[in-house]
DNA sequence: TATTGTTATACTCTATAACTATA
DNA sequence: TATAGTTATAGAGTATAACAATA
C-alpha cells in the first residue's frame, strides 16, 4: 500500500507547503516585486551575468528582463556595463546597495518565521530541521 | 543559543518551502488562474459564501472577486444566487462541474509530487509525514 | 446613511513582434 | 545572416474611485 500512502502524503504536503509559502509571501514587506528580488538573489549567487543569462535563469523573456534590469539600475541596486569583447551583450552585477537591500529583505522575511518557530517544541524543531533538506531535494528533482 | 538556531532554521526552511512551492506551481497544468482555483477550493471548504466573504478569504478587493466569480459562473463552475433576506448580497456555491474540475486539478498536482516521494527512503517519508502538519500550523499561526 | 456589489478606469507584470546594433 | 538587447504594443490580473441598489 506504499503508493496509497505516497498519494495521501503528496496531497497533504502540497497543501501545507503552499499554505506556508502563501503566508510567508504575505509577511514580506519589500518594495520590490518577486522577480526583482529573485534577480538580485541570482546575481548575488552567480556574480556578474549577461541579460540573456538572467532572463533564462528567471524564466522570463528578454524584454521582461530588460525592464527589470532598467528598474534595478535606476534604483542603484545593480550596475550595467558593456561586455569586454562582445558589444551586443550587457553585463549586470550587484551593487553594494543591492546586496544590502537583499540582506535586509531576507532578514525581514526570516524574522516572522523565526518568531513562529520559537513557539515549537524541541522535537518539532528537530523534525523541521530534518525535513527542510528533503523538501529542497524534492524541489530540485 | 536557541534564537540563533531558530534564525538559521527559519532561513533554511523559508528557502526550501519557497523553492518547492515554486516547483509545484510550475508543474500545474490548470487552465484556471491561481486565484480562480483558490476560490473554488475555498467554496468547497466553506460551502456557500457571499462575494464579500470570498473576497476577504482570498484577500482580494470586491471588484476583483466580482470578476473571478463572473468568469467561474460563465464557465459553469460556480452558481450565483440571490441572498434570501438581503437583496444586496450575492451567494456563490460550487457546481458539480466545479467540484469535478477541482478534484482533477488536485490529482494532477499530486501526481508529480507523489512520483518524487516514491524515490524517498522510508525514514525520509516519515520525516515529511511528521513535518507536514507542523508546516500547516506555522501557516495558520 | 451605511453596506454590498458592480462598472469604469488605471497600474503592474509579462508576453510577442518588430527593430537596432554588433558579430 | 545570426544573435543580444531594446522598443512598441497587447493581455492578464488586480487595484482604486465612482456608482447603483438595498438595508
């Protein structure tokens, strides 16, 4: 009856994860859109990237990434520079202000959740600690 | 050092949950928008509701819910009726077609996740089983 | 008057199509 | 010619403001 168990667990897990992600989304207080924040995070993770690479990473079309980068650049959160050898390409990288905003945004989000976690028992915290990497593996599988 | 542990766990859990929810969102193959699906699910959970109650439940403004219900009603997924005693209010309820679509949508979403769960060990499945209700409690806290 | 829902209008985010500049 | 990015334009989803109907 393994498959029955998995089907039921899948249903329960999906609902729980979606509810928690929705709640976390509501608790954010950033002035940037999800894609703008994600773009900053991707730049932090990968260092400098071309506009096309960023569009592929965020799964948006190039014109959309053009707008995202234009906004972030105007806000001083990323810098745009010409590619050293290919004049067609545009290189984007995180500015110190962008990195700082990302860190503060991240801390704000974590703050709400950390407060909730403080109300859990040690056993529940242990369960969550073990579950987090498993959820991560599921997301990447 | 309890708070340090919780802060780190909060960060890890938030990332894992967001990644998995994003992945699950990508795996959906519904023709309805997230809000439209959520509205059907809320109606299934609560039975008949007024348009104002639905707007509050989904955290959208009344005009937005007017549009959602108009679309779902045109599609035959919900029925609209007058309130028995208050002529201003509009009562919405799920039709059999709406319930069927919801069930099929849910099964489609569960299918992908169940397939991934099948690759986990018994111990990992047990961890996830215990974690799901805790995530739910976090979402509702 | 206050409340429920609708209509009118605008904004944000993203897409496709057409275009410019460089390879 | 092919490719990287931009500009022009359109569509989906949601919001606020103004309005109509009912309490």
